[in-house]
C-alpha cells in the first residue's frame, strides 16, 4: 500500500513553568492512502485545526512523526516544506486568504506563477479550466473585495488546485459558508477527484459532509476515538443517507 501521509504516535503538549503540561494531541496514528478521501469528524474545540497544523508542519509536535510521501516533515527545512505546500498540498482553511485588491483570476494564478514550473500560457489555460469546473468563470474579473463568501471559497479551492497537488486539505469549510453551499462545493471536488489522482483530507463537525468520505476518523479531546470504513462512492448522492445514518449511530455511541 502506498501512503501519501503517515502519522505515527503524534503528540502535542504545551507547558509553562510550575504548571502540568496541557496535552492537546494525544498519541495519534493513522495513514492516508494515495487517492483516498478521509474525513476527520469532531466537534468544535476537539483539536482538528491543531492536528492539521502539525500535519502540515505549521506547528511542531512534542513527539511522534508525520511523513509526507515518506519524508519526515519535521526533518525538512522551512524552504523544503514551503515547496511541498506550494506544489504538492492544497490547503483550504476557514479563512479567505486572498488579496483584496486583485481579481478572482489573478488570485488563482498566483501560486502557479510563484512555482514557475509551467509557461504562462499553460498556467492561464489551467486557471480557465478550473474556474469553468468550479462554475465561477463569469466572475474571473471580479475583485475579491466585491465577492461573496461562497464565490471566494470556490476561488480558493481553484487556487489550491492550480499546481495539481497530490493532496487537498479542507478544514471545516462549512464553518465559513452555509452547509448546503459546502455540500455543493464538495460535489464539485468529488467530480474533480473522479478525473484526477488526488487524495482528500477533510475536517468537519457535520455528519452530512463527513458521509461523502471513503473513511471517517472520529476525533474528540485531541485523540482518535474510532474509525469507520464507508468505502468509495461511485455516485455523489447514491447511498448517502445510509452513510449518514451509520455515522450518526457511531457518533451517538461514542457520545461526541
């Protein structure tokens, strides 16, 4: 089995002099296969964002290892890790980190021009393709400051896909937009995945969203409580409600 991400006994603790350490991530271990869609389900404050920060080496674990395609991320230099985040990992957070004075199109183009690996004509063609896929091509010339949150979320996902990453990380996107809009966006990502070899790691507190994943980890108080294998959906809507029911039953039994 080929893993894109391997997490081994990851622990993160904070401590002050004279105070017992506060452990926020507790001995976490899991793998993510190449091309797999994994959801991490947990309520607000469970530690999901802290986990992602450690997986992407934006924070450093107290102990344990995180490997991206076999490379221990904590052994890489910041320049090496920045290169991985630019070219191999797309990260969509709850915020909208776009430049307000630029158009939607120019924001999407930025990471590709920064990477500098493709001619300008190919980069622009890729951007046009992504905007058409996301249904925002008619807004390409609109400035970010004049755009609504759903449009911005779609633009950010396009930007994070522009360099054709191997892994797309979606952090609680339904916290920034309406749940129905988040599901519509997830359907677009689902369609993209059918045509491109990409792994997806999603965090959420919504069973309706988690149910689209191949596998779900249940996360509470900084640790993995259980795992549910759902299998890969062949159709976005087929069998979804039965998967939601499985998730809801597990959530109730775990009391999270």
